[in-house]
C-alpha cells in the first residue's frame, strides 16, 4: 500500500482506499469485505416515517452487492417495496416473521428485536 491517503480525485472521482484506482477501475474488487457484523437483527421501526412501520434487517455478513440482491428477493417475496441503504435492508410494512422465515431458508440465523 502506498503512503498516500487520497480518497477523491477531480480526474477520476472517488478512489478505492486499497489500490487507489477509481472505484470503476478498482483492481481489488474481489477482496470486498462483508458489510454486517454477522449478528442479524430484524426490527420494526416507525420513527420518522409518519407512523408507518418498516421492517429493518441489519448485520447481514455479506457484501454490498449481495445485500442488494437479497433485498430485491425479500421485497419480491413479501410483495412490498423497500430499500437497501447504509448496510441494511428496509421492507415496507410489518413483515418481521415472514422475513425471518425467508432469511432462515437462505441460511442466515436471525433474531427479532424490538417490539
């Protein structure tokens, strides 16, 4: 690794911290580390959403790309919308039990947290 700590270049945009190439041309993509800590929690959040409930899944020990794929699969199987952001999956509505069942089929052990 080089002694420089450049994270952004006006020529290339955001840079990879490991190989200092642009994110698009990163040489070390295969060495991407998992996002979560492995402690998978499923919670229902209503704060800041005008009383509407959102099922939030955090701590999945997979990469960002795999997280997006799993998020899409969960949204499809629950029949609702949602989002994948900040290393967590949000599914609209109270789908905690259904999500727990689907995650167990995918091989992730999880816990219901909160209410």
